[in-house]
């Protein structure tokens, strides 16, 4: 009996599932290790395990890098992108595991520092090994974000700052970058000769040997640049959105609600983030961006409600909180099909734009107060 041959598409699917499972197991292992070592009452005998785990994660990261290079040479772009994403996630896991090797007064800041360092080193290595438009865009976006996180976490460790200040600064920078992402990512390459009239009429020309040899650009000329811009924009969008939700989770966990300025700042930050992530998708033409933003809005409101649950003493207040969460979920589900083409009323559309812009401007100020920066300045 002859065995059925495995198709290349099946091999790609198996490879992708294997990579995703490896990252999931690595994330679970790092999470369990962090809770066992860093939390109060952790087992001191677990201190030797991070070294072995870091070595294993680095080997897996190098394997993903190698698979990415091989996949690009064999023109398997999907596998290469998944391998690149897994390499970045494994770098982050390796940095978190490395922060558990020795006890530290600021474990979260140390984990951010080591994770961003691993990602920077990995992206620097991949920049030399890969010359492909899409992956170049992904690598440049990951390198830029990890480098900024490296600098911020370094300043936090050197100045012995509170982790809330790090979270507030990252959140404020992430929402500003998300708002200005198209202007940050898309730029005119130096080899393009762009004039004002040609730009307004979308007639792009490229500089030739002499001006008479200039010609109109075709889709073939700009194809690689557009691939790089789109990959950089998509990667930057995902990273900015992650850097909105994760620092907010840190503020939820460490915010001092017994201080008036911190509590008010946190409430304003929650409302501003929810408004921004709910109204911003109206201006996006991609379903992936709209659904990711609205999912992030639900996560922000859910984390805030879970945190407020501990301050509710009576059963009526808890019932009111459950009803509020349900109402918000129903409104968001209803808003997904209704806001697909925007508001039908011009007044409501302009009001939505104004609220979105106002929430974006208020968020950095609210993060400043929620992170306890005012108390830090008073203590200087």
C-alpha cells in the first residue's frame, strides 16, 4: 500500500502550528517561573532553572531565525513571517527568564530591559541576513520599538524610578505613535523626485541621468517600497496596540487609589483610552485594525471593572457593575456593523472626530497623574 505524499501546503501548516505551540509553551513556562521565583514566598530552589530555560529559548530563537532565512530563500513568505514573529516572542520570553536568574529590586523594569535587549540583538542579526521588502519592514519596526523600550527601561533602572512611571511613559508614547503612525512609517525615498504639482496630481517621477530622462513611475517601481511600508505599518500598529494594553494593565495592578490625584488620573485615563479605542476604528479601512482596537477597548474596560470590583462592598453595586459591563459589550457589538461606514450624520461624525482627538490629547496627561509622577516630582 502506497503512502499518500504530503503536500507543501500541509508541511507549511504543520511548521506554523509547531512554531506557535513552541511559543505558547515558552510563554507558559516563563509565566510559571516568574510567579515561582519573583512573587513573595517563592521557592528559592527554583533559582537555577532560569539559566537552563534562557539557554533553551535562545536556541529556539536561533532556530526560528534560521527557518526564516531558509523560508525566504525558498519563497515561502508566510512561514518566514511566522518564524520571525516567533523569534521576537521567544526573545521576549528569554529576556523575562533572564531577569529571574538573580533577585532584583525592580524585576519588571529589569525584565523589560533584558527583553528589549534580546529583541534588539536579534533584529540586528536578522538585518544582516535578510534582504526582502516585507521582512525588512517588520524588522525595522521591531528594532525601533525595542530600542526605545531599551532606552526607557535603562533610564528607569539607573534612576531607580517606580515601575508605574515606566508604564505611564510607554503608554503615552504608544498612543501618540499610534495616532501619527502613517506619518512615521511612510516617507518618500530619496530616489524619488517629487514636485508639488506632481504630488497633487499623483504623478510621481524618478530622477534619471538628466532631467529629460525622467519618467513616470509604474507599479513595478514602487512595489518593493509599498511592501516595506505596509509591513512596517502593520507591525507598528500591533506593537503600539500591545504597548497600550500592557502598560495599562501595569497601572491597573500598581496604581495607588488611596491618593486623590492618582485615582482621578486613572479614571480619566480609562475613559480616554476607551473612547480612543472605540472611536479611532471609524477612520480605519481595514477590518483587522477595527476589530483589534475594539477588542482592546473591551480589554481596557474589563481590567478597569475587575479592579473596581474590589472596591464594591454591597451586592447592589456589584450587580450594577455587571450590568454596566454587559451594556458596554452590547454597545460595542452593535457599533461594529453600524460604524463600518462611519456615522450617517455629519454632526455625529464631527463630534466623534473631536472626541477621538480629545481623548488622544488627554491620555498622556492622565497617564502622568495615574503613574504617580506628581508625587515623584514633589519628592525631588
